């Protein structure tokens, strides 16, 4: 199916240090979709291994909506509203390092409500609260992704998991 897509326009590549491959791919898909929407030209996309279908997280399944937009011309009209939410409102918040913002919360709630997708709404209501965090840290998933990557890097140097948490903190803390 990848051979059937013939996008040729080169789009700007962004460095995404610390992200898992599936999140990098999702970011690239969002950027490709936004490029198409503004330029009306098909971007060159480097296709990656797809996330597994059994993944229960809604944010893992958004890959498939964006991929379907590129590969299935007959479905494009049906996918525009969903892909618009994914690549704009949702991606802007998901891939940011922003602190809690009531405006972002309301924008995302409105966008997801318009989709009328129970799974997206459930994910939103489970994971997003309309109030600032108890601790003053950015709320985006990118923070967690970087932490996991750093722990994996430290793990390979450990002989045992017993002191992994201490070693990770000592290795990555900046005073």
C-alpha cells in the first residue's frame, strides 16, 4: 500500500530528541497533514513501522486515521474533521511542553466533543483535568517520554535493577 502513495514535496524536518519512534512518526504525520492542508500538495512521507492494532490507547490509534487519509482517497472526506483535530488542536497540546492552560483545556474539549467519538471523549475525561497540577511541572507527555528514554539509557549500564532509580536520578540531575 505504501507504494501507492506518491507524495513528493519535501517538508521541514524537526529534531525531536527523546521521543519514542511511534511518537516521532505521529509528529511527522501531523506535520505532513498540515502541510497538505495549507499547500494542497502531497508531502513526501517516510513510512515507519505501524503501532500494533491491539493498542488500547486512543493516542496510538490516531496514527491510523492520518495514514488512512494519505492512502485511502475514498475516505478522505470522512477523515478531514478527525484529522484536523488530531493534527492541530490535539497535536499542538500533546507535543508541547506547556504548563496547564484553561484555554488549551477548553479548546481540546470542544474539538473532541465535536468529533462525537466516545473513545476519544473517555480518554480526554480520564487523563485531562480542568485544573492546574499539584506540582508545578509541564503536563505534556513529552516529559514522560524523555524520562523513559533516559532510564532506558541508564539501564544498559546497570548490572542489576536494584539501584536503577538512584543511578538514573544521579546521572540525569542537573544542579
